[in-house]
C-alpha cells in the first residue's frame, strides 16, 4: 500500500473510533472508490434521507478520475 493510502486508512480508522461507528447503530460509515480514489462517507442513519444520499452518491460516482 502506498504511503498516502496508509495515511488514508489511518484517518478513516480514527474517524470511526471518534464517531464510535462500531458501537452506534445510528452512525454509518461507507467506504467507496470515487474519481479513481478511495473515499469514505460518514452519516447519521435516519437523519439523511435516502433520496438525498442517493443523489450525493450518484454525483460522487460520476466524477472523472482526474477530478
């Protein structure tokens, strides 16, 4: 894994710990690949409307690799 990838994974683990993703049923984390990069989306389940989340993901997934 490249150094940048390792740093990203470390930051994601830190965010998951701070937000207590594993202990809370309300805080959700989704890892994904977008625009040729690793990404993560954190949100409160039930707070974000499904239609809005779908539009956000649709936009993120449509980004070109050089974005």
